[in-house]
C-alpha cells in the first residue's frame, strides 16, 4: 500500500461527507455521547463500526490482542472508567471473533517472548474451562468454543470493576458478549447468562458503595 494514497483517500472522504452533510465535521467536533463501549480485538480484519453498521461518534472503542480485559491493565481500566463514569455509556460490549490469532497462539505452547505475559491471561481462561474444552474432539470447534469462553470471561472481568458495578446498580448498564464470525460476516450474540455466572462469584467480587 502506498501510504500517500491514504491522504488522497482522506481528501475524497472529506469531500463526500461535506457533499451530503455540510455541517458534518462541525457537529463531530462539538463532542461525543456514545451509548456503547466496544471492547474488541486489534485484528485488522475486524472493523468495529463497520460490522455494527454505525458511524463516528456512535461507539467508544477499545481494541487489543484477543479483546482482553485484564484487571491489572491500566489501559483497559482507564477506558472502562472514562466510558462508564464520564461518557455514561448504556452498554458495554466485549466482542471476540472466530479465527483469532491471539486465541490460537494461546492454545499452543510456543515461547513468543514479549507476548507471553499477555497470552498467559488467555491461557488462564483455558485453564478455567479445561474440562469443558477437552471434551471437544474437533480442533476447530474447540478453538471456536475457546473464543466464546474468552469473551465470557472478559465480560466477567468487566463486571468485576467498581465503575461497572455501580452503573449496573444505579442506571441499569448492561454488559454483552458477542462474537464476529469472519467466515460469514455475521455478528453473534452469545446470550451469556450473567445472572447465573455472577451468582457464584459476586460474593467475592461485589464492591459495595
């Protein structure tokens, strides 16, 4: 890709936007009030706004390798705090995707250097659900299930935070777990039963006012 082409594309995009809505950038510069915090994967094939059919200003986006929410990651925690406490989003979405390179790497035992600490968080998910995953004989199906379980565990990590717990109690914030199927282009709601999951863990993780 010729990097200079990017600026030409930008120029054409600006003209196209102004052609349909002359005040578009003026309105965009006045601030943001997104209703959704989207936590997704950095994979170049997964474009958050495009797959949801929304535009700039509609979604507050955080992306990293394998859509992780480690409670010790200041970046993730800062994004959640800003989105929930200051932007007052109504929904937090953790969206994984099938054929995720980060999840695939975590299924292997290779030493990947600097990536090792990050992948260890994903491997912890495998450890938690090892019994369920080991029953799946087909490797691709086990891989897909691991992607789904990773989304589930990252949603739980989101709910462990004080900001999200307060927003759930005070203004009915909702948390969602989705998977994007690159093979079909479909967005899948995993319909995770958070009440059932949290019933067993909130005695430990509940943070009172």
